[in-house]
């Protein structure tokens, strides 16, 4: 049962370690730490992806800055309470970590597969330049009755297709994790630079019940 659930949320990211490890939390004596991995896009830009690693997988006290790393795991979410509201926090939960000498030009450095359920009406819109976009929120089941809530963004014909999805329908998504900076208005005088994470969808399909 557990293996079947794990299959519905699969992530591989490859890139450069660009931060130190910072402590996140501990469960039954196992410590979990956060580290940032920079993944190249096809364009010259890149995504900075937060990865959660157990201290049983790696020596989290060592300095890995600048090392190339390959992480296999899952994209997970949790709600962090701040400013009188909950904020969805996303990261890659590492199941396997390995170090690599170099990355081939053809390497798929950032890929994700999700099999989940539409849990919010899709939001369809067009940019000022006419590009079609649809936002989806996918609930992906985990063992023991938990779920991860993953924001996904679709473009073009995928956006038109996704616009017709209904809450509760089951959907499979292939794509990559992307990071996006935005400015959050805190009050009349202050704004804060934040980073949002979402799945940029390259392919999706409804799964018939």
C-alpha cells in the first residue's frame, strides 16, 4: 500500500548546493534539515529548490556548498501559521541523495510526476500579451491519511484543457518545480520579497474513475 502511494508523487532534481543546512525539525530522534539546490532551466535562468534531508542520509554538519547533487523524493507541503493566517510551505522531501561529478547537457535536472485530485476550482486567465494560464491545486495522498497540496500552473492548450476540470476529479501531471519571486505587501508602508514554488505543467490528463 505504501509503495503504491509513494508512486503518486515522484521528484528528481539535480543541481548545485547553494546554502548550508539549517535545522527544520526532529521526529523520534531523526533530525531533518533544509538545503537549497539550484537547478538550471532550459533557458539561462534557474530555479532555487528547497530540499528537506534527514541526518540519516547525509552528514548535515559538512560543507557541501558548490557540490553537484541528485535528489530523488517527493514534493511535500505543510501549513505554517504566520500573520494570523496559514501559509503553504513546499519543499522536496529527499528519499535518496547522491553526489555527481558533472551534469550532461541532456540531463533532465528537474522533473516531477503527480497523481492527485483537483481540490479547488481551476483559475483560468490571460496575460496582457494574450498567453493563456490556468492555476490548479492538486491534493496528492500520502500514507496514514495525510495529503500534500501542490499548486500547479498550466500554459496554452494545457490551460484551456485544465479550465474544464471539476473539483474531485483525479488528474496526472508531469512537469518541473519552479521558483518564482514576488513582492508581498505587509502593510501600507512595507513590502517583503518572497519566493513561491509551484509545478510548471508540461503534460496532464484526467484519470477516469
